[in-house]
């Protein structure tokens, strides 16, 4: 989980930083490409993190339901 979240944070931001600086130098537009691409990368990072969070929340809910069902089954067998 840590690796997934770290990847969603680092990769888009690092790519945006390098591409933004390169485009700013190429078109002599400092700092607009840098700022714009960094903002877009930040938004992409948030979306990726939310996607991972939702997946893990579903997995946790599924495991909790399975444990509850297993406990209920065991309780019914003991009665």
C-alpha cells in the first residue's frame, strides 16, 4: 500500500516538474508550464490516492464481513 501511494505521489509530480521546466525553457514562458503541469499532476495524484483508498476500504469491509459470517457460522454450530 505504501509503495502504491508513494508512486501516485512521486511519479506525476516529478514528471510534471521536469516537463514543465523543459517547456518553460523551450517557449520562454517561465513559470507558467511549470505551475500548470504541477497543478495537474497534483490533481492526478489525489485521484490515484483516492482510487487506492477506495480499493483498500472495500477489501477491509469484505474481510470484516467474512469474519462476521465465519463467527456466526461457528456460533450456530456450537448451539
